[in-house]
């Protein structure tokens, strides 16, 4: 495996190549955040397929394609004087530290489930108005339904059968009536 220095040099080389492409390649020069979007989605699905196939060499290739897109978006952001790759990475670093108080703070967790619950609570503190705020509107319907189900499970909306689910619906309707009658 590569050393930390070799990894940093490889990343620096990628940034240099992106600079060259934006300056010299007619296709790369024309790309915008919007024009790359559908290609990024396609690359993400190709990565997903490689993961499902368990093909590590294909995963490596597709990770490179996704990373290219991330660097491309950051380059466009820097051209617009809005953000650059360092801003993206620093923002990510801060988010990871904030969302892992059990590693970087004094919070104690007993298991993975508690980590997930804390993660969702911390996202709400960051300004998300809803537990569902992190579910992209453009997700395919079945994936979106799964993510919504997974998110609400994290705050206690997990039912073992239809009867339990209907009890919760009845409870919520009663709460609604109580609030609207006053």
C-alpha cells in the first residue's frame, strides 16, 4: 500500500490534471455543475454495480470515476470563487468531527444503533428541519422509500406488524385532534 506522502502526491497530481483539463480540453471547458450531474449519477450506479458484484478492481476504477467528478465539481466551484477542494474537505472534516462526539468528544455509546441515533439528532442540530431532510428529492422511488423507512426507524418508528403501525397512526390522529380542537 502507498504511504501517506504517496497518497498526497497522487491527489495533488489529480488536481494538476484537472487544472490542465479545464484549461486545455474543449469538452472539459464546457462542463458545468448541471451538465455533469447525470454523468455523476451514472458513475455512482456503476460503482454500486461493482460493489454488488464484489469486483474489487472494478470498484477501484469506479471510485476513481466518482472522485474525478468530485474534483471536477470543486474545480468549477473555485472558478466561480465559491469554494474549492480544500473548502470541501475542511467542511467534511468538521462535519465528521461534530457527528462523532463518541470519538472526538465526551459522548459514550454502547453500539452502532446508538451511533446512528446520535447522528440523526446531530443533523437536526445542524439545521435540518426534519429527520427526513437528508433524503434527496431526486432519489428513485424505491430507494427513497427505503431511506425514509431507515430514517424514521432511527427515531422509534419501527413496527413489527401492521397492527402496531395502525396503533401509531391512531395515536398520531388523536394528538392531531387534540391540538386542533383548542
